[in-house]
């Protein structure tokens, strides 16, 4: 019931006829760039979250030390 290789080739052939190889190649490059940008944004977000967690734990330790004094 899944998609067979023959069906995929037919769909690819129709896409090439409708859009041409240049437009499909450009679309592939655009999708690749979008995925790279998305991944880098996720990595930046994770590093910012990790840094803010470290900052808050350092502030908590400093507050704890003040109470002890």
C-alpha cells in the first residue's frame, strides 16, 4: 500500500516536465539552506539556554553565600 519506486519516478518525471531541472535544483538548494539555518538557530538557542542556566545557578550560589554571612 506504500509508494513504489515506479510511482516515485512518475511523480519526478511530471515535476521535471512542469518545473524544469533548473527550478527544481534551485528549490533543492533553497530547502537545504533553510534546513541549515534552522539547525544553527536551534544550536544558538540551546547554547543561550545553557548559558542562562549557568548564570542563574551562579546567582543562586551567591545569594546563598550572602545569607550564610
